[in-house]
C-alpha cells in the first residue's frame, strides 16, 4: 500500500476525510442536494480505499438515493415485529434492522 510523503497511511487520511464529509452533510441538512453530494463523496472514498463505514454512518443515509436522513423530515422510523424499520420519504426505500435481545440478566 502506498504511503503519503510524511509517512501517514493513506487509509487514516481517508477515514478522517470521510468523517469530515459526514459532519458537513449533517451541518448542511437544510440543503439536501449538497448533503447528498457529501455523502456520495464519502462513499466513493470508502469504496476506493476499501474502508468500511461505521454502523452509525451506514444508517445515516439512504443507500438507494443517497439522501442524508433527517428523522421526521425525510425519514420515517417505526418498530414492527422485533425490527426497527427505516423508510426513506424521498425514494420509498425500506431498511429493516433486527433488534437484538439482551442476553445479560
């Protein structure tokens, strides 16, 4: 893997840039076109460098249309049959996330 001139690994720089882009998308959520662009740039960086997005990052945008989620505005969240259901109000994409049962008693 190639390293930058100062010796900092490229993947570390990419992770930092992805975090910055997600932060900018959150700040610019009143402008959906701009926040969607930030999300698409972050996804391109993660795919190019083969980095996984964190669970929080994966659940903050629509995988279908790339919209940054703002609950109540463009995201509907429901709990049904032991799953959390995210519905994108822009494209109608549905994501079902199972709720884990607590094994500690």
